[in-house]
C-alpha cells in the first residue's frame, strides 16, 4: 500500500501486433477504446521479415526526413482535454519502422497515463509470422493479444 492506503491492482500486459496497415491501425484503435485501462502495459509488437519484397522496395523509395517533416502530434495542446477524440487509423507512414513511433505517440495522445512500448523481432528462417507472435506472447507473459483482421467485401456487406 502506498500513500492513501489504497493498493492499485497490477496491470495486464496487452500486445497489439503492429505493422503499417489499416488492419493493425484498427486493432490499435480497438485496444485503446475497449481493452486497455490506465494501469495496463501496452506492447506494440512488430515482426520484421527480412525476406519481404516490401523491405527491398522501401529501401529504394525511402526519403530521409519524409516522415518527420513536421512537428509530431505526441503532445496535446491545452485545448485537448478529456473530450478530445483522436483516430489512429490511417495515420501511419510506411517508412522502415517509424510507424511504431507514430503508433506509440497516438497511444500517448489517447491515454496519457498508459505505459506503452514496442518490441521488434525478426522472423526466423522456416517460421511463420503467427509462430513468432505466439512465441513472443509466452516470452513476455502477455495477458491479452489483439490482432487486426482483414475484412472482405462480403463480410462488410453481410456482417
């Protein structure tokens, strides 16, 4: 017990699989609005695939300073009180892993008291992404895992 005699319950470890896609942004938005509370720890987990064609293309297309061309939105101004709403969907760049910093900033903007960190792990030869994610949940002692979902047109129309 600290201070006023109240002891705070230990927070949960919540992992959101993070990549620069709409599905991942949707998962983060769900986590922030439905799953996490202030004493939880949110871990943004990204699986790097060194063999991905996207990594090769992004190395050629990446321009230094493109993602950081303006001031960051990590700190809310005085007008951004409790009634301020933010949307994390569609706010991520497709640079190397700058989107992790942007996701972390979005989390801090939505829930300033939330502990947020990110982890990166390279995909091992012969392992798939799902195996890497599940292995890491065991290593970190994750309580809740949130993964984005692709929606097909029929799912959207039919529910």
